[in-house]
C-alpha cells in the first residue's frame, strides 16, 4: 500500500461488486493537490478513506468534506489484507 494520500499511484474503491482501482490523475501535479483529490473523492460519494500519511491540508479538506479518515501506521499492510479486515 502506498502510504501517501494525495500523491498515491492508485485509489482503491470498495464497491458492491468488489474493489475497483483507479489511477491517481493528480499524482504528477505540483503543489498541494489534496483539496482537488478530496473534491474528486466527494464527487464519487466517498465517505471514508484509509491511508498511511496525511498532511494538514488534506486533513483539513477531508474534515470539511465530512470524509472519515482511518490511518494505517505500517506500510507492511497490503491492500488485500486491509480489504479482508474491513469486509
């Protein structure tokens, strides 16, 4: 799992059909991309994110968007392991 929130390579969405991976279109942009990422996630009706690292701008944007944050403190977790824990 990539520990970075706004600069991760992919986002994994848990849907009724199973996990869906979408490339992060904001990854290569310069500067603070967290507000744009949060707006995009909110548009996809996301209400919870699981991440390893989150900066103050991302934290503030997620709070304002009413998106819950779950922090993972170890990069040793795989996406599959996390999905098994939350199902």
